[in-house]
C-alpha cells in the first residue's frame, strides 16, 4: 500500500501543458493516486510549468508555496519547461521534492515511488535525446479537449527557449495518432483543440503532414475541431481551403505574427515576412468572411525603434484580424536575442504593450459588430459564474452567455447574436 494516495495538479502556460497534465494525472490514477482538488490538501502536488516569461517562473514559486500551505507534508513534484531549463534552481525552492525534465515527466509515478517527503531529487536528460513522442489529451476538466499532436520545435527563433526545453520537432504517425483520437471519441467531448509546440509541423521528417491529418480527423464522429495555433508559413492554402469546406473544422485561426517589421522578423529568425502574413489573412477572410483570427505579437524586442513599433501597430490595425495576444519581450538565458544590443527600456515595452492591448479590444469589438444578427452554433460549457450564467463559444470564437441550464451543458445550440457586450462578449436575441 502506498503511503500517498491522493494527487492534485496545477498547470501553468499553454494548452499543450494542459493536455500533458491531464495525461500525467491519468497515468498516476492508474498507479493508485486519486485526483483531488488543489485546496483539499493532497498527498502529492504535481506542478506543470512554463518558462516563456519571467512571470511564469514566479508563478511556479507561488504555486509551490500554496501547495505547502494546504499540506506541509506533501510531496511536491515540478515538471515542464521551467523544470527542464532550470532544474537546480527549482530544487532549491523550499518544499520541492522532485524535479522532472522533458524526458522523465511521463514516468512521474515510478519516480514518486522512490522518494520520501524528506528527499530532494532532480532527474533531467538532455532534450536532444528526446526522440519519443507522448500523445496527450486533457479530459474531465473542461468541455473542450486539448489533443497534443506534436512536440518540440526546430525553428530556434532568437527570442525563444522552447527548443531548449522540449527538444526537436516530433510527432506520431497518423495511424498512431488516431488510436488516441479513438480514446477521445469514446468520451462525451464535443470539441477537440489540436495543439503542439509547432502544430503545423506534424509529420515533419515523414511523408505525412498536418493537412493529411486534418483530412482524416474530419471523418471521425467528433463534432468540432479547432486549430490552436499555426505558424503563417505552415498555414498553407490547402489547409485554409479545407477548413473553409469542412463541417467540423471551425473558422477560427490563431496565427503568430510577433512583429509587423520585416527587419525585426529577420532578427527574430522568423520564417516569413509580413507580406506572406498578409496573404494568409486575406485568403482566410476571402474564403471565410466570418472567420476569427487571433495574433501573437511581441513588443520591445532588442533594437525595436519607435518607428518599427508603429509599423507593427499600423500593420495589425489595417489587417482584418480579430484580437491580439500581446507579450512584452522578456530576456531569456541562452538565446540569441539575449546577446543583442540596444535593449528597449522596460517602461517603453510596457507602454507599447498597453497600446496594442487597447487596439486589440477595439479590433475585437469591431469584429463582433460584424456578427450582429447572424446565427451561429454555441457549445455550452459547464461552469456557472457568480451571476448564475453559463458561457459558451460560437464556432468563430465569440463568447456568449445565458441563464444557467444544466441540461444544456456540453451541448450545441443555434443562437442569433444580438449585440456587443462588455469584455468582448455578445448578447443573444
């Protein structure tokens, strides 16, 4: 009989991390660890980390402290990108017992069995040795399931540590991926979000590719698929055209831009220029006028001048995109950008971020206004807010609400969009 039988989980970062945490939780459940709420005081706490920004590192430390508050005698396991990049730094955090790297995290149960609450151990190999791919999907914690179809990245953008944390790009075959999809089909889930570090690189090094995969997924019984994020150079006309005709793949794209300045894009070592990005956006809107398009933007990259920031601002202002995710550039060790001259002062980075966030709100409102009076299909989620409302998203990623009705949870409903509400939401007729 194990001394520790309950486990709680906390995920920082991207959708990919959510899918991996859920898979690790199922693995631990098979090993005899029952999943409980974080606040309950679990015997084991598993914290899956991100290291995209310094803020994510600080959040990890805060979560460890919270775990200790709920149960000072718990084993605390930290894994994920931050764990791979800075294992010894994490191990030094009071209360952390076990740190697992990219190769080791899917074997959490066996490492747990070998340590006591007094131990402090770190296990991490070089990510260059990460050759295997572990398919993952989230289950039981939200209406949508995040399906991990790819891991790692070969791009080595000058600002990014993800290749250092996750290794080279890799994925399973379509046949092996579909075995996991069959598991998802057996659940009650209505929407699957395809995710990865560089999702569009599915099948890299083989004769299969992302376009091949989505054609097969379109034949499953799962009602709705959403592509989480895809690089503009990998978002081919074939993929856009297929999505426009599919009854299951929704008209919602998240396409990272990072900068509207070609000089900055080259310094970032991105694999496209803004002219290609413009073409991708206009192709989407030509084939799917109601499509929602999200954009990632980094401000304050080393050497970014006021003129180059305004080039980005005006570029996205004039494009028919729907919203932005804005990030202030964050210095990361062992990256090319960290050695570049002319750093942008932090107050200026913050100022530029705020300008783009305000523009994003205006773009979101303008997009939603184009949808007034249109009929869309909402997938209602399970959560009930403090006002007694339930929420859901249309196929083109518009958030709506109505009075909570348990019978509608995880079901589709056709609705007519009435007006634009606060925080980017829309009201219903």
